[in-house]
């Protein structure tokens, strides 16, 4: 799993010049099923184009880095949707991504904006599918879903931490009080629901996930949410009709559109919040000049930038300056990007106001 700290380390350690490549190597695309896939043809043409723009003093570095790319690709077999390469004079670093990223090349500063976009767009989500007998936990990240763990009702009192599902056809009418039996059933189900909340808290911390989607039985999912601390309940994006034994494909189809819609709303909320801070003379900066000044002073806690950014070298500079002050970057799309562009194209939440 690619984490933000990994990218920060990559940026801090990379030496200039860096040859950065993003290649859409998805074999499911018709254009990549030819003898010479489309990404390979694009790369050949783009390398030739970039070489024609080089200054004489850049030629030696370029030839070395191009040789590193060729050496890597000679034995490369696509096993993902996208390939990212960072080639410096010291080493070649590669990442395989399960999401499609447009072909792109940059030469000079390390260009991580498309990678930041992918991480930002498909940030970690936890999916918990719950009913009255069991719960299943999944992590959704970069367009994929992976199983994490499961719980089930601890029906056998005194058995310790091991959990086993109780029989689904309890005979409450034999040899006992029906109400007492039902109370015991309810008690064990509620205990499992509380365990689900605790387990979700642990998984959120482990995977740095800020969002939760609940599914399975709607009644059970809402019961689980009602047992959450308020701060955690606020992180539940939606309760969705996802069957408890749904496969990964169905989970993605049902959850991803909701997650992306939620992210768009969060982007607009952030943009409006920072604009209000700036216009009130508080911890906010608007427009390229004000934001760049704040970056130079290492006052930026959160940088808001529209995606995509056309100038890759300017984008690389924004990343380095933001990371230098331990700041975060949020790339915004659609209406949020339009709103940001109306206010000068960049905005920043600051650690402190002057």
C-alpha cells in the first residue's frame, strides 16, 4: 500500500534531474492489446519529443536516465493498470497502481502530483458488513477491496475470545422461559455489535482510514452506528444495501460512486472553509502570490490546488514547499476546482495568521 509518507520520503531523497513516467499499461484496454501496446508507442514518441527540447548540459543525464527506463521495461510484464517510474542518477523506483492514470512524462524535479491525485481520489475506506450473527471487514483502497477480518456472535459463554456463530434455529420454547432466551440472544448480538465498533476503531488507526461504509443488514448497520462514539459515527459515509457475502466486484460497484460523491462534497466544504478564513483575515491565503509567500515562510498546513495542474515543474515546486513545512495537499475537482480558480487558483490553510 502506497502511503503519503512514502511519497514524502521519495521527494526529499530524489536527486535532480529526475525522469518521471506515468504509463497506463492496462491490458484490458483494446489499444494495449496490439503487438506494440499504445503506452509503449506513446512513450517512444514522448521520449523523442522531450529529448529535442533538452539543453546541451542536460544530454548526459538524459541518456543515462533513458537507458535506465529501457533497461527496466525490457523485462517488464504489465500486472496492473498503471506503472509509475521515478528514475534518478542513483536508482529507478517503480510503483504498480490498480487504477488508470493518464500517460505523462516529466524531466527535472520529481513529479508526484498524479500519484498524490490517485491516493487522494481513492483514499482508504473501511467497509463493514454486519448482520445479527457476523461481521466482515474490508479495506477499499485505490479502487480495490481487500478482506481484513471477521467476527461472529460469541454464543458459548466462557469459551474465551474465540467467536463462533450460534445456531440459527434456537428452540426458545423448550425447557425455559422464552423471554429469558431472547434476552440472552439480544445480549450476545449487542456484544458483537460493540466488538464491531472496537474492531473498526483499530482498523481505522492501523490503515489511517478516515471513512467508513456500513452494509449487510440495514437494521444491524444502524445499530452498530448508534453504538459508535460521535466522532466515529460522523465518519460513516453511508449505510448501503451490500449483502454480507457480496464479492469484491459488487462491493466496489455499490460503494465507490458513493465514496467519490462524498469526496467531492468534502472538497467543496474545504475550499469554502479556507476561502472564508482568508477573507476574514484569519488562517487562510488565496491566490498564487499569497499562497507562494506562505509556502516560502513554511506557514502552510493544508494546500488546496485544482486538478489537473498543467505546469508539472510548478506542481513539483508546490509539493516540495508544502512537504518542507510538514503540510498536506488536497487536490480538488469539478465544482470545487472551479470555485478555487475563481479565487486565484490556489488556497491554503495556515498554521498561524500574521
